[in-house]
C-alpha cells in the first residue's frame, strides 16, 4: 500500500480517479494511459 501525501489510497481508487480525469479531457489517449499504468504496476 502506497502512502501518497500522508493519506492512503488503494491503487484501484487512484487508477479509477485517474481514468475518470483522463476520459474527461483526452478520451482518445485512454488506451495509451492504460498501457502505461499496466507497465508501471508490473515494475513497482
């Protein structure tokens, strides 16, 4: 579990929030971001 700014969030919650933000502004880049998240989650 990661501590971000002193408050704990589940990775799923972070991703959901992030994807909600992404789809609002750049839906065409959604797949790109998902690929990046998957790559990062494996290396962490």
